[in-house]
C-alpha cells in the first residue's frame, strides 16, 4: 500500500468494484498447478486493508518486514509448509493462469535438472520476450530459505529471487528461461504491470473491455485487444521499469 509511484495501487478498484489484488488472486485460482495462494504483506498498519481483503476471500496471508521482502516470502511459504514456490508480484493483476501453468509445467518436466525456471529473461529486459506483467518464477522453498541465510545485500533482500541469477547464484544454480510461444509475443512493447497512474489506466481499459465478454480472458486475448487499440498501449509506453543495479 506504500508504493512510492502509485500509493495504494494493489487495492485500486476496477469497474466491477474489485480491487486489483482480488482480480489477481481469482486469476491465480484458475491455475491447474497452484495449490495454495499466500499473500506476503507487511506489518505496516497501512497494509491492514490487504489483510482484510485476504480474510474476506479466505486467502492465506503472512505479515513480515516491509524492507526485507526475501525474508517475508520465506516466512509466508513456511507458514503454509510450502514446497515449490511459484512467485508472482501483486502489481500484475492480469496475469494469465495459462502462463503460470506453462512455466510450472516447464519446471516439473525438467526437474531436477533446473533449480530455477522463469519467463523473465533472467534479469535482462532484452531477453524478456513476454509482456511485463506476466512474470512467473518457480523454485523450491529449500533453495530460497538457504539463500535467505546467506545474503544481506539490500537488492537481494528487496527482490526475492534476484540472487539466483546474479553472478554468485549463476555459479551455484542451474537456470532456465523458458521460450515464449509466438502468440504471447509482440513486436512492440506491451506493459501490463502497474507502477504508475498511466499503467493502471491501461490495465483498467483492458480489464473493462475484456472482462465483460470472458471472465478469465487470456494473454492472447489481451494482445489481440492491444493490436486493435494501439492508442491504449501508448498511454504507458514511456514508463521506465525499475531494475536492480547492474542489470540491463
């Protein structure tokens, strides 16, 4: 709730009165693989509304440090005795459950060959072929808990799975950035994550147009809409994605 660029963003409401976070949780619930959803929020009093939403929805939550996100996620997974973590962020409300399952399938099909499977380009935006806002990362609780005990780097503590694909992690873990099917690619940038008011306006327009026709519209549906409404895509085309130091 204390986002610097768009305070309160995760509970901003769409046309049907649903907060952004609720839409994300409902979409994750359509995944074939996700057994339990846990919202890793903070002990800050400002995040009480997030806890209230989780309670109304009957969704697990864990409250931890506002600054130590890595430690917070470790605590969240431990609280439900989690085994394999499917990490997503709360500011990507249109995340497609088909994308989630595609990355998890890749993890399971290649286990134990790869410790960390993602669709994020391993920190390089040039290799990030899927639109921002469809990021999925899969790894074990055991590995994340071990990492949490080994690093005090502020970037590692803020960006949960960053350690895996930094120089130290690359030497210790086997990594896979999954290939992105053609129907999930565009030759122009599509930004589906929410960091700014412009981002939310884009997501709001997409949601309000597609949700009326299809409850769980897909990434392919979204990209077809973007082809037809390039003026909407342009609204947040100049928003700069924040990246940890040292990454492209």
